[in-house]
C-alpha cells in the first residue's frame, strides 16, 4: 500500500513539474538578434557606414540601451570603440574611414531589452 501511495505521489510531482517548465518556456522573450552590415568593398581613406540591424522576433529594436562597435586591425593590441546611433528602423550606424589597408575585426556590442549580444565579423580594407 505504501508503494502505491509513493507511485501516485511521484506521478503527480512529475506531472506538475512538467507543466511548470512548459509555462516558463512560453514566458521567456525572444533573443535580441544583431546582424552586422558592412559595404562589400571598403577602400583605405574612404568614409563608409558600418551598421548593425537589431531585431527581436519580427520587431525592429529602436530602444537599445547601448550599441558600440569595437574595431581593430589584425595584429594591433589597441581596439577602438565607437558609439552607434539609431539611424532608421532597427539600424544603428557609425561613419568610419580606415587609414591603413588590411584585415580588420568588428564586434557589435549591443545591450537592449535586458539582453546583451556581441556578434563578430572580419573584413578587408583595400
């Protein structure tokens, strides 16, 4: 008899536990997605727009707390950090020129809606 009661108790516990986990998954907001957008060709000395498109689900994010681009040339230890401004629906951008040709890395540091995302991309300056 004690075994039967324990089995019923365990079954109820697992059923209720499973329901609680499902409701937590439904209440979590979608992640903030960040896409770095660069020109196809970047030439030394030319000013270009470096952009990040920020979305959450199908919605543009125009209320990001902070959007910063961290940029450095391959082999350099110093990294430049530049604050980006919202220019249009979900697009944050900076204007930048590069004085040297070479391979560069950019990280978009985005803090929005209590989340942080920091995609990284490499590109070439001709």
